[in-house]
């Protein structure tokens, strides 16, 4: 009888130890806390901010409320004769041309070319967009031949959310909300608001002064840059 009791006691002890080991591995929920096989990093926590999604309804509304002359320049043509296209306006770039890029790279891709007409009037070396894109887009290149900024005065391109030249301040504010910096008083007194992604910027310039900026004020100029905030101005030279 004593031997049978000892056997039962040992069996019970072994069962308890097995349960304790299982509990330590799985935790209270019964699911393993160990990383899944092949997982090198933990999954995102619930507090992590979700990636912003482009709302198709917002894009449509922004396009519909835009005002100004329609402008649909012909596609650019690469060195191989094949058509090139331009993408969205994002902080630091008119995709795929970006601030910080060597100007020769943009030339080789077929987007930019020398501007001899401006070089006759101004001292230095100047560049411009090829084809009809030069009617609404400009480029500033530094002495190190890197693109400093890209500007847009006509609604040929737009942000992924459908904002372009001719949209109202209300549309810009409603679209970007707390992501916007400004309004800021620029050098010529005009108002500017900005989006920033690290060192990359996109600025929206208005003709109104910051104190007179209202919902119906419209974007007159867009500029992207890297490193320094866009100045939102263009001089003759």
C-alpha cells in the first residue's frame, strides 16, 4: 500500500513539472511566446502608426475642386526614342527626378537639358525640362551640379492625394491636416505650407500673406527640395 502511494505521488509530481514547463513556454494564453521559425524581428505593436492610405474619394474631390487652365503636356522622349512619363509630386521629388540627384543623371534619362537661352541673359550654367514640360516646370542646379530644387507653376503633376497648383488651401489642409507645417511668411510676404519627410520637403505657395490666407486661397506654386525648406520664389536669374 505504501509502495502504491509512492508511485501515485511520483506520477503526480512528474505531471506537475510537465505542466509547469509547458506554462513557462507558452504563457497564460496557451500560445507560444517564442519567435516563429525564421522570424528575425518582432511583429509591429498595436501602437505602431499605420501606413497612410490614399483615399480615392479624396483624390477625386481634390481634382474636381482644382481651378486654372488645363495643361496636358506631351510625354517626354528618352534617348532611345521611347516615351518617358513623370510620376507624383512627393517630398524631395517630381518622380523620378529628385532633389540631390546629379543633373547629368536626369539629362541622361531624358528629363532635362541645357538652357542656352537663359545662359545668354544670366551668368552661369542653367538647365531646363525638355519639351513642353519646361512651360510649367523648372529646376535649380547648384555649383556642384546637384539638383537643389524643382518647381511647378502649372498643374501638370500632382501629389499622390491629388493636390496640385490650383487647389484651395482648404483642400490642402483637409488632405494633410497635422502633417502640414505653417503657414509661414516667405521672403516676398507670400504664405507657404510644407510637408516634410526626413530631409525631403514639398512646399505649397499661395499669393496671399499668411494673415490673409483663407480656405478659398489657391496654390500658386509648388516646390520640392532636399535638406533645406523650399523658398517658394523664383527670380529672373
